[in-house]
C-alpha cells in the first residue's frame, strides 16, 4: 500500500533528524528565516504585539498544546495495545475504576462552581429586596394613608359643610400667606412647587392664585435653579464682541449674490474674517477687552466665517498682497522671525498711534535700522510673486489701442536686493496700514456719535447687474444683447433710527461725478423729506480716482449740498482697497432678489424691469430709478483745477459754497463736542474755487435764486 504525504514527510524528518549535521543545518535555516520575517514585519516578537495579538497568540498556543497532548495519548494507547495484548483483567478493572473516579471528581467540581454562582445570585437578590423594603418603609413614613384626591372626594361625599368650609378657608388663607410672603420667591417656589403639585397638574393654578412668576416656577420645576455666575457676560458685552467681529478691519462683507449664511431660518450676508480668531482675540484683549478665548470663539456670529478656498477674493489690497508675498519669502529664507504684518509694522514705529512715525516725520524711527534674524547673503537668490501693472497694446478696427493690465509675475533677485525692497516697502506700507486703521476708527466713532441734525451716508457703486430673460435663445445668451443696470448703493445712519438702506438703479453706466450726483439727487431729497431736521451731511466712500476722489467731485461737494438746503458737508475716504462695508450687502441683496425673480419666470431684460421686479419684493431697501434725463443737469461742470496732493486726501469739508478744506486723515473732535466742522488736527488746508461769488453765480444760473 503506497504511503500518504504525511507519512512521507514524517519519514523524511526522521531521516533528517538522525543526521546531526543536517539537523543543525535545518535549525540554522529556520532561525535565519525567523529573523528575516521579523525584519520584513511578517512576524512580531511577543514584546511588540498588541493586547489583542497577545490574546490571539495565547489561544493558538493552547490549541497546539491540546493537539499535541491528544496525539501523544493516542500514540501511547496504540503502542500499549500492540505490546500488551495479554494484560490481566485486574489491571483493566483498575484503569476503569480510576477513570470513573476522575469523571466523578470533575462532575463534583463543576457542580461546586455552579452552586457558588447560584449563591452569589441569591445574595444579590436578597440585598435588592432588602433595599427595596427599606425604601418602601421610608416613603410610607412620610406619605399619608390617603391621597389628596381621595381626601377631597371623602369630604364631598360626606357633605359635611363645616369640614368643607374649614378646608376652603384653610386653602384661601394659605394662598394669601404665600402671596404676601416676604421671603425669597425662589425659596417659596421650591416649597410649594414640589412633585405632588406637578402630579395633580396644579402648577398653572398655583401661579394664577399666588402670583408666582412662571419663570421662577419653571426653573424650580425643571431643576435649573442655579446661582448666577458673577463673572457671566452681560448682553452688552456679548453685543460688543459681535460688533468687534463685524468691524470693517476685522471682517469684510461679501458682495456676492449667493454668499449668504442661513441658520435657524435667519439669512445673513456672509462676512469673511480678515485674521484668524486667535489673532482677533489677541487684538480684542489689547483694546481692553476681558474674555477667554473659548468664550470669544463661542460668541462669534454664525455669518462671520473663516475664508475657504471657495471664497476666493477678487478685491484684495494691491499693497498688502505684494508685501505679504515678499515677507513670506523672507520668512521662508530665515531672514525674518515672523510673517505677521502688524508685528513687522510695529517694529518700524516707536509709537503705533503716532502719525509722525507712520508718515516718516519722527526723527527717532525715521532712519531706524532693522535687525534681521541672520546675515544677508549677497550671492543667494530668492523668488517670490508680485502683482505688477503695465500697458498692453492691441489692434481694433485698424487702430492701435492701449489698455492697462495687472499681472502676477515671479520675481527673482538676490537676498540683498530683496532686503532693500523690503525696507523700502515698509516705509510706505506702515503709512498705508496706519491710514487704514485710523479711517476705520473714525468711521466707527462717526457712527457711534452721530448728531441729532446729522446724517451719515455710506455710498458705493456696486458691480453692474447683467439683465437677463427667464428663457433665452443661444444668440442672446452668447451675444452682446444683454443690457446692464448701474446700481448705486447707500446706507444712511440717523440718530434714533435703524440704518436706512437705499439703492438707485439706472440704465446710464456713468460712474463719474455726473453719475454720482445724479444718483445722490433722490437720496438728498429723501433725507430732506423724511428728516427735515437734518442740516449736515457726512459721506463715507472708497477713493477711486475716476469716481469719488477727483477734482470734479470735489467741486460738486462745494455746490450741490447747499442747493438742497444743507449747511455743511464732510466727505471721507477709506484707504485704497479697504472700502468694503454694509453697502456691498445692499447690492448683493438687490441682485439676489432680481435673480430670484428671473428664476420664477420674470424677464428682467432692462434696468427699468430690474427696478419693477425688485421694488415689490424688497421691503428692507428703498429703491429709486434714475432716468437718463436726470443726468443732464450735472453735465455742465466748469473747468476746475486739481487740488495738489489729491491722492493723500482722506477728508474734505465744506461749510460754504466754493470753499473746500482738506486733510490727510478724518477727524471729528470739534464736530462731536462743539459742533465745528474744521479743527486744527492734521493741519487742514483750504482751497477756493475762483471766488465764492463766481460759484454762487454759477449756482444761481442753473437753479435760480439761492
């Protein structure tokens, strides 16, 4: 009969183990394979195994041990049967007797374990019922024999008028005593609003009879009577933190139509944080606030969020971005120890609140040397991105034309050149940051200290709205058939009133001084009609040189408000590329409502239809439509000279027609205290358009006697 595979392997192992040399060779190979498996992570040492792997390995060892013992017993039994066929009957009986003893002993051992477990269960049950009996006895000691409802039914059933009268008298006396109790209301509530009152649903009756407030009763009912935390924030503190998050220098309002956030049915225009919450918390503490970081994060409004990749901003500051690219490159090269722009700016100024330090007039920090983290290597090159403006030439209809373009280019220069560029940039950048923060601060102070006879007007041109049909053919969609609507957004602040939002819509796309004052005409009329007590205007806007900050608009500032009967005007400009505010949310709201009307089947293919579609659907924004004819009165502007230093002007004032005061920063110190527009701060300069008489005659020639 042929051998099986197992038998062949067994014979092979016996033959191999009989030779000591082959046995040693086999053991060495096995040891080498074990080490190789350890190195290749195929096997683990016992000390490297996890707890779960330990359990699995021990289980496997036990299984192998049982199998080995069983195999040994079987082999011993076979050998015993072959060698001792003639074993005496007394030996067999002895073996059978021994097995019986072992079997009985095992059975008794199992019974012993089972009985011990049963005893433990019985003891636990005895303890449970003993404790239950103790609770029953304790509760019955305090509980009356009959329930209140049974006692009341017994009195009514017996019809004993004396008992009924006595019980009712006691009831009303107790109610009167509770009502006139001089003790703490919460203490009284904790006594009379127990589980019995709640069981019989007399809590509402108790409140109506005793005058106990529902708030206190509910606190006692739901067990939330807590001692008020003396360090808890008040509503005013929470509101201050929310206002801090919404400040223009801490977050910017998104102007996109779809950039909204909805929480619990409340829809808000999204605001993006300009810094991390950690940096904003540090800034809040530096301004005198006292709050923990966790609470500061908890009080962040839901519509103020951190920017994501999808929130790509197309309105970043040109100066900030170029300096940030350069600083990040120097930081990565180890020349700077921080990339925080505010920290770097503070190192170039001996006083962060001094205009002399910011504008380079301070003798202490004007030529202050900056110490870098390591020595500058003149032969080492570095690369970084920079935004650059240039000219592009193209041909149109056979004519050569030039347009201004801005591109993002990779700069490569030596470390010494980059350091020189950094030092030169910081001189202008600290001025830029100082002006930005001071204008934001002046805007906040202006809104918080608005006068009774003053109206603060925040204005800005929104991006033109592309008119559209509900359904379009391909030629309209891809052609130039879409008209555009010009949107001028306004937010007005009047003392004692909520902010008033307005939006003027026109088919005329002029955004210069002619368009500005054509759009402002209904705004000034609305102010005089709704608030006749207002005689002074304070405007805020960004400072584009083609719109608000230019010579023709300055001239209009000294004429148009006085024609409407106002006594003075101040026009303030935010720092370049930092004019985002509430007006951007107004434009987004109007565009979102117009797009919603299109989705519901309304054609808004002209600016007039945009106005007709939005006006009945938008109750929070006052709308006005500007016809083309309303632009013509502002076309005949005389030729006026340019005011020197227009780019650095951030506030212009006029208290008399034809005369303009201007300065580089906004200031309202005299205006909010003694009512004078012009104060000596920042050394204001006066500019007169020809003569006041000529300006007055110009006004009379256009509008009649003034």
